[in-house]
C-alpha cells in the first residue's frame, strides 16, 4: 500500500501540483521605471518632463494606468532615484507597442538628456 502511494505521488508532475490560483492567467503587466535626474536640471525642464509623462495615456491607447511621482525623501532613505513611473498594460504586446510608440519615444527624448540613472523593471500582477 505504501509503495502504491509513493508511485502515485512520484507520477504527479510539478505542473499538476500547482494550485488553480497559481495557474490563473496574470491579467496586468506592470512597467516600473525609477529615474534620477542630473544636478542642474531646471524647474522648467522638470515641468516639461512631468507634463509629457503625465499626458502619455491620452496618446497611447495601450496604457491601462499611469502613475508618475517624485520621491518624498524621508529620513534614512538612500534616495538614489528621484522619480518613479508605473504603467500598467493588459499584455506584453501592449508594452511592446508602448515601447515603440512615437509619443513614448518623444518622452524618452525629453528625459534621457537629463537622466543621471535609470532602472527599468517589469512584472505581472
């Protein structure tokens, strides 16, 4: 009897052991960008960048939601990055369309000359 149970357990593949919740299709792709701007970037330059970033959803239909925020700078934080961009998409194809969209490329053209460093991270939720 013990041998039969062992054989049955050994024959269950890893994918069969995944719970139904874990098999659920991930519905939202989250694109996160952390950026720090160079010293000397003026308030007017930042205002233009802020406006361009916040207006992307009105130009790029693949964007489900967009959040663009500035670090508040609490004590004991490293503050390596000054801003965060979080954009959600329905699929990887929508992210790819966004990456190549002329409006996104225009925003990148405004951001990149002033960036000190940038970190990009994508995940499903």
